[in-house]
C-alpha cells in the first residue's frame, strides 16, 4: 500500500507569502469582530476557575499529539511516512486563530477560546518542536523528514499580537466605550468575516485544484479521522474536568482547530526542511487540514448554535 502511495510524498503545493499575509489580515478582522462581544468580566471566571485553562492546554499540547501517534500507528501501511509525519506536525501545532470566531458561532466561551489560543501559541515555541521530534522519532526515527524544529519566539509573539492581541484589544475597547457602535458592527462583521474567509479557502483550493482532485479521496479520509479525533478529545477533556457544556464545546473547537498554516510555513522554510526532501505527503495533509478544520468546525458550530441556547456572553464553569 505504501509503495503505491509513495508518489504522494513528492508532490508540491502552491503556497506564497502573499497568501499567508492575506489570511492573517482576514483573521485579524475576524478577531476584532469577535472581540466586540467580549467584556473584561468574561475573563474573571478563568481566574476563578483555572481548571478550564488546564484542561484546554493538556488537550491541545499533550493529549492530541499522543493520540495522533497512536492513530498513525494504528493506520500502519495505509499511510506513508510523509503522511504520518504530516499528521504529527499538525497535531504539534498550536490552536488556530479562526477557532475564536468559530467558538463565537457555537455559543461557546469566547474568553476561554481567546486565552487558550494565546497560551498554546506562546508555548508552541517549546511544545511544537518537542512534540514533532519526540513523536516523530518514535514513529520513524530513521526518516530524513524527522528534523529538529526551531521557532522564533519573538516572531511568534509578534504574530500573536498582530492577529490576536491588538484586534481583540481594539474590539473590546469599542465594546466598552462605544457600545452602540459595537452593537451595530457585531453582526455585519461576523457575516463579512465568514464570507471573506470562505472566499480565501476557495482560492487556496483552486490554486492546488489538480493536486487535491488526484489525492482528495485518500487525504480526505485521513484528515477526517484525525480531525474527528481532535474534536472528540477536546470535548472529552472538558467532561473529564467536569466543565460545563459551553466550555466542553470550546475545548472541542480549540483542540479541533489547529494552526496548520504554521505547519505549512515550517515545511516551506528551507532552513528547517530542505527543498530536496519528499515533503508532499506532509504538505498536503497540512494544506487540507487548513481547509477541512474550518468546514468541520463551522458545521459543528452551527449545529450547536441551533441545538442549544448557551450564549458566549455568559461563560459558565
């Protein structure tokens, strides 16, 4: 089976710095829109009940990478080394910024989502290299694709502040000092953000249309299984820690939405992964993750939105 799929590791995806910058702008606008619905009081419950944060961090940075390792071992010869290491790389990446927007759609705890995204991104400086190298070596120690990763904490901090921190602060200040303006902007921003990001997903798909069409059946199933596992882990960790349904939803989305864009950026960085390595399997997993986790997370959010009255304005323990 692996021999017949070996060509997958040698394909190349179209990925540009311009595309990444456009996505970051879209995420910043989304974060501003989400923050229009946040008040400082929403963070009080996190200080009073830190087990919410502990459950989320463990779910994202410890349980998810370990569970992914067990998954790739279970899949055995049905995946290539490149595909398996792509799955491990995505699992090692921190939560994605889009998770905050999706959490608001799901009527989850947005304050918890924002905090977890920030924390997981900051500790990614240590945890992403550790998880990829540790679990990658356990899976395929002799593979040239298992490489030591180094992340620039200054660049990561700048990214967190640009995409998450500054837009959130501006949105919260608008909510506090210009409540009428915030109320008028809230719904239009959510709708436009969702439309804008959907357009970006479609563009990313069309740029690599031939590649995805040729391999979508196989890659779709692999990412579907891993993403479903991630969503279940987040919800399950919330249950283990005795959290409310609202916070279980939040942990599910935070664990199921990964910054796979960071994984792609690492893969296309020649100082980390030399261009002569067979990175196709890893890249297409990270690339399809970038599309699929938005689709699955948004679908789940709309389902939860219609199935319950829990509101993100009233975080529950």
